[in-house]
């Protein structure tokens, strides 16, 4: 689906009037390549070993980072596929670092060696994220569809630690590993991670074929409440992604406990919101197509045809996502719509309407 880039803006709070303040671009996930050495069952991109045509070359990659830096100084996630399959990935990272961008990377861990871990550090990579979707090889390897993926990820983590490279653990929560989440958190602590981010499955790409493994609305609610309870039990930074309800739960729980939600009490969770698609965050595909997020497959512009600034400021889809008054169903009525917003990708996959109500929410406003 292609959506034209039109001049239209809305402010962060969702009121269109005059020249409203636009949300600040805080985070960009860039699919540097779709090539991958794994075949994960939940993969948004249905990535394989490729090759894929039309990937941005080195010069185009540098130009893209230049254009992003003109808009803001966000965190740039170099993702894939497997970003380490790009031979120029360290040049790209170094270029972004020189521009003052905070460069991070999302490898799967299996290709990290002592040599390329050092290259990441030299290129200015501040943190990497490695996914562990099970507390054992049986669960993780089944999810990643390649035997040895778990041991490979653990080896990669050790290489990162030796190089002094900060890392976090990401986990996609499904029926297959729901009972292992506490063990994965414990493993992340033992491995020396600085953070644990959980992701709630969005049924796109190959994920559509395991939709029966998605947790239901009650399990979703219970998992996020459990995650909230871990805040004072671990030193790890905890973040729930593709789980906007967490920011509603956070405020409900804090109010029940008589706690004011401030940066001091709840860290970054106090200042962020649930679904960031098209507001503080966007995704760029391997071919340069800009989307609100990797799971929301809406073409908001092509960086090979328009500047990134034009797309970010003028996309009609982005403008609609920034206006919470346009949300429909119970999301539109909800008093938490500005801090949650519902998962727009999940709504789109369920209904074909990215402004529809979140299908996996128990809360009745």
C-alpha cells in the first residue's frame, strides 16, 4: 500500500491547529539488509539468506544518515536481517557516529566474533541487542529455526562482553515461551546484560503463520503486570515494546500505590508512550521505504525519491498517527490514549485500519 507524502502536521498531544509542535524523532530502526543466516518463525520481514535487490549502497546509506541528522539526533538501530552480513556495516556505523547520532545494532549474536566486536566498538556502536527467545537451546533454536542458534548467541554475547560492548536481551513473548520469561530475565542478569526488553508478537511476515502462538488478552495483561513487578527486583533496565498497554498499567498501578509517575520514580517509562509508530519512531526498509514501524506495512515515502525530512514532516499517515483524536473504537474513548495509543500495527493486521481499536486489550474505558 502506497500513501502519498502530503503536507499535513499535527502536534504530539493530538490537536491540529495552526503550526503545532511536531513530536521529536527519537528512534529510527533501519533494516540495513534483509539477508539473514537464521529463519526465525516470527520474522517481520520473512528474511532469508537472500540475496535481495535494491538495498541502499554505501553512498546512499551515508546520505540517509546525513538527512536523518538534519531532522534530529535520534538513536539509530542498525538492524536486519542480520546487519553483520553487510560488508560496509562498520563504515556506516562510524559515519553515523561522526554525525553525532547514537548508533546501536541488533545482530542475532551468532556472527559476533572477537574481531567484529572490536570493530563495533571502534565504529562507535554504543549498545547491541541480542534476542533470546528461550531459556534453553530447545526453545530458542525452535523459534530461530536453526540448530545451534542459542549457543551461537551466547558465544556472541561473550565476545561482546570481552570487547566492553554494552548489550541488552530482547525476547518476543509467545505461548511457546511465556512460562520461561522469568528464567530468561534471570539469564539476562547472569550474562551481564544492561537491559531486558520484551516484545509482544505482532502477526506480520512469518509471524502470521504462528498467530496461534500469540498470547491472549488476559495473558497479555498478566504478563505486563508481572513485568511491572520486576522493576524493583532487578538492576536491569526493563522495557516493553509492541506492548503499549504497559504504559496504561504503569499509571494504574502507580496510582493504586499512591506513587506519582515522574522521571525519578519511573525513569524513561514516565516520559515515553506506548505506540511510538510515526511519532517518536519510524522504520526504514532495506530499499529505503519509510514506515511508521517495522510491523505496520504502510509506505510513507521513499528516501531514494524524497528527502527523509520531507517524509518525516509531510507524510499523511504520520500526521494521522500523531493525532490521537482520530483513534477509533474504545481506543478513541480511552483516557489513556495519549500514553498508550494501542498497537497500530496489530489493529491494522486485524482490521485493515491502522486507526482502529487495539484488538488485544481487556481494558474498558
